[in-house]
DNA sequence: CAAGTTATTGAAAGTCGTTTTCAAAAGGCC
DNA sequence: GGCCTTTTGAAAACGACTTTCAATAACTTG
C-alpha cells in the first residue's frame, strides 16, 4: 500500500515533469509512515530527524504536491494550522473532534453523503468536495468535566 | 429584529460588565445592516466609512464579542480570512460554496442534523457544534465552464 | 458633578503560519 | 562532462490577526 502510493506520486511527478529528489523521497516516506493528522511543523520535525538539513519551505512545498497528486488531504482545524492526512482514492471521511483533548475520530456515513448530493442537485450545483466536522466532548473528557 | 439583537448584545454586555461605547454601537449597527458573510476587513471598511477613526483592532475585538454574545458566527473559508455571519438563536445552517465565483448558499437539513447526532451518540460524544461545507460549481459557473 | 477607578481605544509593534525570493546546488538530457 | 532547468535552504516577506501601551472615555462613588 505504501508502495502503491509511491507509484501514484511518481506517476504524478512524471506527468508534471517534476524531478525526483532525495528530499521529496524522504518527505513522502515520513508522511506515509504516519497515521495521524499532522501539521506541517510536526511533519517537518520528523523529516529533520530523519534527514537534517531539509528546510521547512521544502516540506510546505512538497505537501502541496501530495495534495495535487491526490494522496494527501488538507484539513484546517480552528487551531490555525493546516494539517495533512492520507487520502485514499474514492474514500472520503469526515471528522468528529473533541474540543477537550483535540482527539480526532474519523467516520464515514453514506446516508449523509447521499443527502449532500441531493442538496447540491436541488441547487443545480455540481459537487466536487465537502468538509464536515462535528465538535463535542469525547467520553473521556465528558467524564472529566462532570 | 435589529432592535432585538441590540437588546441581546446589551444584555450580554451588562452581564459581562462591559461598557457601552460609541465604537461598539457603530460596529453593531454596521454588522446588523449587512446580509453577507463579511470578512473583518470588509466590515472594517464599512465601519470606517460611517465613523472614520475607528481602528481595525477594535473591529476584531468587537466581532469576537458578538460571537460570545451569540449573535454572530465565525466561518473560515479556504481563502484564509475569518468571516462573520448573523446567528439566529436556535438556527444553524450550513453552506454550499461555488468554487468558481465564491457564491455562498445557505441551507438547512434536518435529516443530516439527525444523522450527525446519531454519529456523535454512537461514539459517546456530547455534540456542541458542527460545520459542514459543500464545494462545487453553481449553475452559472457550470454553464460558463462547459 | 468632580475625582477616582477601570475598561476601552487606536496606532504601532509583535506573532505565527505560510509563501516568496534568490543564489547555490542538484537533476536530467544531449 | 557540459548545459539548461528545476529544486533547494535560508532568510526575508507576507497577511491575518493579536498584543502592547499610553491616552481617553465610561461608569462609580462621595
């Protein structure tokens, strides 16, 4: 699966006439090895740990490429940092976010997606993307608050 | 209705021990007179037109108060600016956004809200808020693209 | 209503995430 | 290996927003 993603990126790079560099390889490896919703800063630290000397700017630039290549998705939380998560082709999930501990739970709901398509259709829109975040307190934080 | 909102704010101000100032009155008037999803910058320009000398910082500070008072809602679009819209008590709508012309259409869907509550419940969350944006092309932009 | 206390203000400086600039370095092609 | 072009890192620039701070304005109290 990681190999598959690397292929996806290489295909994209070839299509765009991008050069293959050590930096991009490292950043892709680091990104693919994670499973959280990481900020650029966090990614940058991991990258630097594995290859000191790689600059932040390169990490920023490369993550944008991943989005273009379709293997990452940007998400903006109210904390003001852009975070990146893996994007599996054809799959799109949404987020349930705990405002207590910032935990993020992913979910998918085909019924909601269908209703979203209905709404778009009703307004004559051709839908290309959507974002949905539910905010609340997770069971642990609820218990702590009570 | 505008009067009602002013009362809401005054009540909030009194509760918080806030002082009543000319600046806050002006900003509230300007805000209530709008019907779009305005950025702070846009609001600031309108405010300055009506009362030159009011600073940006005051507009930023005051809009946050409106949110706390429950009469405005923040929304962040991918353009990086925070926008504010009116918030009617008990009503919460979502947005359908045209990526061509940036038009914003508001909608409400009780079915989706119910499903959201179900999802939260399933994960043991106590839901406090949600954000949902659908992105696509509006009929006009669709026609222009074709 | 004057005096004192405290909140509020505007301007400017500061933050912080992100982007751009630019010269040096590296990649790919002949 | 040379040549042209992309990519890079460091530092500067950017832009939205927040903070600082001294001046000013709003309540409170006597």
